């Protein structure tokens, strides 16, 4: 057998995992921001009180991955691509998306989870961090919804409920795009509710209310109910229950809009995402689009449509549903 021809996936995964943790460390300590202007390693180490022997291999690994450039002997700077990806002031900033690295050492628990023990779970401050990661999908998600369902947004009144609203990023964008909308965000994690309120106060969006609540606690009628990135946390039984509750709260002609990372295509990342979700949550999963569509139909919705979201991550899509 010609062993040269055998593709060794571990070679790639090891490279990507170490690339991701190096980028995560660099984001966490502010290395990319420090290199927004070129510096020598020795200057950086002295200025930030970093160990020079620990900084050097980190910088060299980031150069090898194309995140940094060596301009002169030992003088390092950000590549143009990295300025866009790693400076928090950039619209393309992906730093928070590396939040999944915080859960990565937890994979050591998987053998015990396989034996039936509880998933790892997240505490409130981990939720606060992780929701900043999922908020990076908001701009592309809202762009897709506004383009794909134009008639929905002209309804008056337009009452929008965001279930598990996280950082309130979707609510802020919708409030800006739809000056006539009234918006309510709910989330069961108190720390996340505080984060969302702080964000929306900063953005002075008085038409948005944030409540610490579960969907079952909400009364009223809504034209749009967003359920963004919740079912991969709760699993299908709770998802089915939430869809039933959403149906009761929906105004005639209203839509439920479910965003998930769907495990359909050839790209392995949604399946790896599903593995990570099952590590974290007892019913965590990545659904296929068929599974999600079926779940929504079983809740009694007649019209279900999948809207892929271009760009941010493989498999990201909205599924819209109405009677
Ligand atoms: C991955 S984050 C998504 C946040 C936000 N929707 C977004 O897309 O950026 C999951 C959110 O679900 C919330 N959550 C957890 N269990 C929930 C449940 N049973 N019902 C509603 N939200 C829940 C968490 O507090 C967290 O804010």
C-alpha cells in the first residue's frame, strides 16, 4: 500500500487546533492590538511584562499561520487580513468567536459523559462570554432575514420576541433597521440579561425591553419570534415544547424564525460543533436541516423554509415557519 497517498486528518486538525489556541491566547492578552503598530519581541515583552521565552514561540507560530508578519529582523506586525479579523474595532472582528477554546479542555470529560454522566454545563460568566461569540452572527443573520422575508417587516404593529436573546445583538440591529418595531428579549441566565441591558442602554434603544424569563413565562402576542442558537443547547424535546409555546404567542400571519448551525454539508465544522454541544449540554446537538424542519412541522407549522446565511460559519441558516 502506498502510505504517502493516505491523508492523515490529525495533521490538519492538530494544525487548526494549535492555530486556534494561539489566536485565542493572542486575543485574550491583547497581542494583536499591541502589534497594530510594529514592534520587536523584546520591546513587547518588556512593555507588557511578558516572558520573552514564552512570547517568542507564540509570535513565531502566529507568523507560521499567516496572522503576523516579520517586516524586519525581529520586527513583527499584523497582516492586512489580521487587522480585519483581530482588531476589535474592525467590523470583521472574530475574536469572540474563539470563545469555544474556553470549553476545549473540557473534552477530557467526554469518556465519562459516554458512560452516562452529566455534561459539563456552563456557569453564568461562561454564558456571558459564549454569547458574545454567537453575537458575531447577528449582522449576517439579520441581513438574510430582511432580504428573504421583506413583507414580514412591514407589518404594523410589529412586535418582536427574541427567545434566549443573549447579548441583545439581534435586537439592537432590528431596532435600528425597523424604527416602528417593539422588541422584547428574554433569557434565563441573569448575567446574560445584565449584559444585554447594558448593551442596549449604551445603544439607547428605548423600544427594546429585556427580561429574565423563560418562554413559558411570557404572555402576549408577537408578529415575529426569534429563536437563535437555542435548540443546540436545549436538545429536541425542549425545542418541541418551545415551538408549541411560540405557536400560542404568534399573531395570525406571524413567523417563528429559528437560527441554527445545521449539520448538512461536506464541511466537518457543524458536526464538530455538535460534538462540542453534547460535551457541554445533556441534550446538546447539531441538527440536520431535515431534522429541524420535521421538528417545526410536528409543532403544527405548515410553511417551513430554510434560508442559508452567507458567510460567517459553515451550515449557519435560518428556518422560517408560519401557519
Ligand atoms: C448560544 S447562546 C445564543 C444567544 C443569542 N440568541 C444569539 O444567537 O447570539 C444561547 C442562549 O440561550 C440561553 N438559554 C439557555 N437555555 C435556554 C432555554 N431553555 N430557553 C431559552 N434560552 C436559553 C442562554 O442563556 C444563552 O443566552
